[in-house]
């Protein structure tokens, strides 16, 4: 192929040609706000509930889960970590509360709400349904219930810094 002035067109190296071809879509992706990049609130971290227990919230397969990492009274009188003594399954009553997953399977519904999860309360040995909503960067509410949410309790969780007081697991 010849240009009008008789010269041959410049030949771009193969790697540069690929870059030139992919540059417009890459720039478009960076220019358009995406709910998946930087827009979704971050719930991962440590959350205090009822000034009795701190739960570490983490992602478990695109769902929200939580495990106990602080207790106001983490040990019994003998210095042993508190156990799951009220569990209806006798075989599980010797597992320590510290590190126990008590919140699981919360599915995201929008950017600041989760539903369809489960909450195990080791203080009464019961398992409840749970939904959650992020109210601000440091405040989350959880609706814990059996049957209909209308008949449940709302708990407020406050984000805290890990390791700031005694009782960490």
C-alpha cells in the first residue's frame, strides 16, 4: 500500500498495535464510575455489638460472614477460653467462643444492605435469621429474628479498632 506522496505507511510493532487497539476501551472503563470499583461500602473489619462481643466481618464467597474476636469476658474463672456451653448439640459444647463464626450467608441486596443470613447466638444457643444495613462507614444495624423480621430485635454495631482493649481472642 502506498500513500499519496509515494511513501510507505509506518509499520507499528505488534505489541504497540495491541496497546493502541485496547487503549480506548481501557480509558472508557476508567472514566465511567463503576459500583464495583471503589463505590461499594467496606463492611470488612471489627464491629462491636452490645459492648459484649466484637465480630470480625469478612467476605465468604461474595457473602458477608462474621466471627467472634473479642469478648468482654473471654475466659472462665480457671483462665480457660469460654466455650459454647449452650449449644443444643452436645458434641459442640466444648468449642471455644473465640474464633467461632456466628454470622454467615448474608447476601448483598444493593450497596449497603444484606439479607437471608443466619446468626448463631452462643449466649442462648439459638440460631436466628438476620439482615443487615450499613448506616454509615462506622455504624451497621442488624435485624435478628425468627419467622418475620417484624418480631425480631435490631442490634447496632459500631466499628472499632482491633486490639484496643483487653479480651481479644
